[in-house]
C-alpha cells in the first residue's frame, strides 16, 4: 500500500487569498449559524451536568471529563448571557474549528477550495453534528480532536514523502525533522483527546497503519517514539484535575476520586462497566445495530450528501492510504463500536442517546463528501469543460447540499428558544414545599434542580437526593457529610436492607418528604403518595385527604407553570419529547383517583387532558379505554383508544383481554376521536 500520490502533495497554485477566505468561510459560516441557534440555557442529556460541573469545577460522571470541565469553566468567564449559554458556546466553537480542519485536510488532499468547503459545510449542517454544536457536550470537542489528528496524519505523510523525494532515500530511513514534529504533535493531541473522551481510541488502529505505511522508519527511532509516548502522557495530565478537584469537596463530585482505587474506578468507568455505554444492553441481535446506524447516516446527510459521499469512496487510486485510514475509522466507530456496545435502540429516547456516538463516523463521512465533489469536478474537467463550468458546478453542489441539509435538519437542531429543561426544573421546584427533602430519579430533573440550586442559587432550602446515586457508597457518604440533619442509615441504598420506607420514616417528622419517582414501593406499608403537580408528597396512610382540594391545587400549579416551547413538535428521540410527556402525569393521577372515587366523568376529562399533553401516555390510553368500554358504554371510542395502546404496548400482560374488548366493540379500526 503506497502513500499519498506525489502529484497531490503540492497544492495547485491558486491564490492564497482564495484559500484563506475559504478557511474563514469553512468555520465562520457554521459558527454564525451555531451562534444564532445556540441553546440559551440547560438542555437534556448530559448537557446540564456538564454545565453545572464547569461552573463550580466539579466532577461529572465517569470518566470525569476533566479537559472539557476545565475548558468549559474558562468559557464561564465570558461576560455574556447566562452561565449555561457560555458553556454551550464552547460546543459551537469546537464544532466550527472541526469544520475548519476538515476543510484544511481536504484542501491539502484535493487542492480544490470548493471540494474542501463541501466536506466542511456538509459536516457542519449534518443533523447530529449541528445538534450537539448547540449544547454543552463532550462530543463536539471529540470531533475536533478527530479532525485535528486526521490533519496531522496527512501533514505527517506529506512531510515524510517530501523528504524522501528531495533526498532520494527510502521510506525505511529515519523521518525528516518536520515529519517528526508532526508525529509528536499527533501524540500530544492523542493524549489530550483521551482526556476528553475514550472513543478516540477507535482511531488507534487506523492511525498506526497510516504511520507505518507513511514512514516505516519511524518505528525504529527509539528516541522519537520515547518522546512521543512522553507527550501522550503529558496530554493525559488533565486527569490530575479529578483528584485535585475532589479534595476541594465540590458539590458535584462523582466517585470522589481522592484515592488511587477511586481514581481508577472513575477513569475506567467501572460504575457503568468499562466496555459498555451503560448498565443495559439491547435484547435484539447485535447485527440490528448496522441498519440503525446507516439509517441515521442517511437522515443526517440527505440523499445528495450520501450520493457525494459514495462517489468519494471511489477516489481510491490517488488516495489509497487516506482511504484505508478513513475506512478503518469508519468501520471501527460506525459499525464495530455500536455492534459491540449493543445499546438498546427499541426505545426512541435510548436511540437518541446512541446517536451521539455516531458523530465520529459522520466526521469521517464528510471527508468522502469532499472527495466526491473532487471526483466529479475532475471528471468534468477531463471532458474538456471550461473552468467556469466547473466552478459553477461546484458552487451548485455545495449550495444544494447545504440548503438541503439546513432545511431538513433545522427543526431538530434549533435550540434558540428551547427552555424545556430549565422550565421543567423550575416547575418541579414550584411543586415542592419549603424545606422539602426531595428524592429524585432521572437525570433531567436531578441535574436541572442542581442548576437552579448550585449555579443560580435558587431554592437552596430544598435538599435534593438522587435515588440512583444513593446506591453508590461514595455518594451516600457525601450526602451524610453535606446534610448531617438528614437521617440515612446503612452504607448505601440497596432496596433490600435500606428502603425508601426507612428514608421517609426517619425524616418525615422534620421535613416534608417528596418523591419524583420511586425505585421501589416499600413506602406503601405506612405511607401514601399524594400527587402535587410534578412530584409526590408523602403522608401517613391513614390521613384523610380531600380529592377536590388536590384537584384545585393541581390546577393552580398548572396555571403557574412555565410553558415555553410547548407549541413545538419534538422528535421522539429527543429529551424535549420526554419532558413534554411529564406534564401529563398530574392529570393521569387525577383521572385514576376520580375513577376510584366513582366520578367517571371527571376521570375521563382528566385522562383526555393528559392525552392532549401526551397523545401516547400509556396509562391514560389504557384506563380511558377501559372506562369507555365498561363504564360509559362507548365501544367505538374504547376500541380506538385501546387499539392505539396496543400499538405502543403489544406485549402488555393484559393484551389478550384488551383484544377481546376491541373485537367485542366490532370496530377494531376505529379512529381515535379528537
């Protein structure tokens, strides 16, 4: 396998001004778009946690993301807008710089400004890349490192080949000083990238192959390799931040890595499983991950982008080594990694979580888009067409690609007025009584409350405890130390020896006890969970409660909720879609309670109100269908509602009985009444 074609090492003699303007446009135009649509506040996923930790120099979940946390903290110094907006801005900057290095790499490969712009802008306006350019995340920085490493490899190959041509020596000889410097820069960048995200290791096989075929003599230079290894270790030094930050006992301190054992557990993600994305895996075949990935790739780049990328795959003759590198990275990150991780894709939200890991192969695919444009222009030139015609073709291709991607992806990537996560946290806090002890389950609410308390300094009277993190001994100890007046027995929350029944009983005399969700239902032995808007307030089981008063209070809370962005339609893979569904919960609870009390009309009213907020709310669909069928003698409506429910939950334990109800109605295909 040969290196890059010698004819393409040296760029054509185009004007420096055109190349410079192209570089400014490659990064500047995407940055302006990202800035306009930038999320003004916190968002779903890990965004809120990363913002919170950057603001207070805490430690986010494993592996700690020290480099992003420190860089994000530097962005908080910008005296503009909110703290969340400033950290979100970091993703826009990293993404724009990634576009720049795609451009510089393709310019060096093809010598064509428009081909390089096609790759840069094709990536910049692709769905997932653009989406995460608008919110604080580690993946834009990871994408930047992918493009930087790829650019350094291309420059290394160029420098090594240039020295061979000028000296007449074999590639087996020692590399040139310039190539050696690019190799050392590559090592430093690799260490820094690993201090940001572990998936950068997926570049390792392709990078080693590229280095070997570019300059085999490099691997016989002991001193050069030793310096390279040292620079990798230097790049890893941001991990020192984790134990240093932990010793300061920040409010957010995942794993408390003050000892060697806890530090290793953190950076190896041992709480989640070192080689897993999460504690859950898909129940379907691993091979199912492959069509899911390619379907996402098609949605990201539109048919035109896919067509140009496929055309770029045939640019092998002149770029054999580059193509081998691109293919290996694409296969490892786009196929091998999803198949190996086998993350669940049946649930839309989990599929949305997996989408973030498709960004690396998307970056690689953008190189093929640029090479595809170059291939097409080379073919046109080979037919003797005028240069003006070639330039017009290039402009049309790039403009068409960007316009198509922009219009196709804007709805999902527009975060300009997205306050869903912030308003959810605000509304949850609105439902909590003063000095409440609040047990939360789920990252969206937990991290949102952290943002209000830690970053904004609001509702600090509330003690928020994360039930999932209470299962870790390190968090249990932190809570005991931070809140000495809260009674927590045992060493951790295990759901066997330590139950929520104990948490409630040991603290209810001193504080109002509230839950968002329950990990287990031991509380039912002595307490009752009354819905208070978006939370449950715990009361003794024998206490009399007025359902009418709860109804009035729920409606008052509902009228005071912030509802910015509710009018928008969000994809089911998004956290915003899930958040909108949360607001159906108070009405589902009221519907159930009124049905139990025998007030069927009110029960139906609240179930329908819940479905107006979330048309796929499972409990509302099932219970409403049962009421229609058994209590109101409305079989057509019952069949319609229950048919929809079975489409969502075909494996419900009561599925056979529900199907009999639908058959009895004689109208299985009835439409759901609006």
